[in-house]
C-alpha cells in the first residue's frame, strides 16, 4: 500500500487535500457548547426537628424518609446527614431520569409518612 502512494504522488496529494477539506468542513459544522445546560437529577429533603440530637434526627426522621424514598425507581444513590435539630436527605437519580417527575414522587412518598414522623 505504501508503494502505491510513493509511486503516485499526485494521487497521494489529492487524498491528503480531500481529507483536509473534509476535516475543515466537519470542524466548522460541529456544534460545541462551552457551558451546556445540565440538570443534575438530585433532590434534597431538609428536615427540622427542634431540640433533637443528631442521633434522634437520624433514627426518628431521616431513616424513615430514606426507607420511604428508597422504593422509587432510577435511584443512583441516597445520602443523608443529621445535625442538632436538623437533617438532610440527598437523593441522586440516574441521568436519564426526569428530575421533575422524580421530585413529585419524592414529595408523595414523604407526605405518605408525615403522620409517622415526630
């Protein structure tokens, strides 16, 4: 194959020019966004339990919320943090998930257990 291109320099130059023109044309037509809009599918639940210790917040509130929302589909990861009188539950969904639909599902799950929370 190398011999073919060495013996036919005009053909070789034509190939190089065709590929160069196609490359320049392709490069100018590629759409690239420097800062694309990305919606990260994360839902955060904040809980206030006045006067409770971090352990009480975790056991009496955060754990129940985690167990309730764990039934939702397309969950990638659930993390939580408990503090004095305060707790957070972070629910990360798969990138393919519609975060607006998942937000409604999370809201429904939390509302369903409100009577079980202190």
